[in-house]
C-alpha cells in the first residue's frame, strides 16, 4: 500500500510544470464579474503568452490587468496530480519571437496577451489508496 501525500511545490518545480503544458485557465475580475477561461499558451523566458480575440471578454486583458493563471494535471485512475497557480499582470504585447499553439476555439485571435508572473505556488497530491 502506498502512502498518499499533499506537498508544496517549489517555484522552480512550478515553472517547470507550466512549461511542460499548453492549456491553462486565466482568471481575472472583468467588467462582467469574475471570469475563469481556458486558453492555449506558450512560455518564453519567464512570460506566459496566449492569443485572444480583441472583441471578446478576454480582450480586456489588453490593458494591464492583475490575473491568476492555473495549470494542472490530474490522473483519476491513480488519484494523483498537481496544480500550479501563477499570479501576475496581463497586458497586450507583441510575440513575434514566440511560437504560440493554435487556439482550440474557432475564430480569429489577433491579440497576443502576455502574463508577467509575480509569484508561483503549487501542490502535488496523491491519495492514500491501495494500488494494484
């Protein structure tokens, strides 16, 4: 029987995990209230980049906006996973040198948003369950 855990991840571990994925959720207080929306993203240097439609609610991120950005990975069969939360400032930016993944949602995404991280926090979890 394995013993479960619930542990904090270091900032370096968090940065490594965020770099290894391409889908996350951005959260901010919009003009319509609290928003949490998925985006496809890329990391370059310390910054997180994604594309949005300027006319969408995500277009609000073109101005400097305080955001939270979450990336996680859950494996239900093994009851293990991790979650990373990045706090930072989002703004519109150019990303000529950043290779961005294609957004999943249809439509044009002409505005590049960049998140400049201010802090990272994360947790890894494994349930205390018998494994076969």
